[in-house]
């Protein structure tokens, strides 16, 4: 039986989305979603962002056609394990929101 969890991630794109394939071999876009994080170094806490690799397929794939590094993204994702012992894959099932950064020449920016 496949393991399945649901999570919500809100963060910024660390890089432009890159085309690729899902673990099932479907066309996909892979996001580097960066969320705030921290780590304890000695007796103090330091900011250390967490990077999440999120695979987008289906309707989410089309909605991210104009996404770029620095945009704020919110996704609902599931955690898929293709087989016992294989690394889990975060797969976006819904785009909650996409707030693009203003671009040069953009009248909204």
C-alpha cells in the first residue's frame, strides 16, 4: 500500500520552475519552494531556509506557466512513496495562490 499524506506549503520559488518527469513518468514541473526555517548553532538560533522539491502535474502544471524565481507560491501537496525504500515525492495537487513579483515593464508593478 502506498503511503499518502497531505501538506500545505507557502514559500518563495528559489529558482524558475524546471520541466521534468514525475516518478510515474508523467510530464511535470519541479519547483524549488523555499520556506523560512531555523537551526540552533551553539546556544543561538540562526535563520536557515528549508528547500522543498515539489513536483507539479496536471492542472497545476498549466497554472505555473508564468512562475519565476522569487514569486510567492502556496500549494497543497501529497507525499507519495512509489515503492518501499524509494525516496518520497512531494506532488502538488492544488495551487492555492501565486503572487508574482513585479517585473520590469509590468504596469501593475
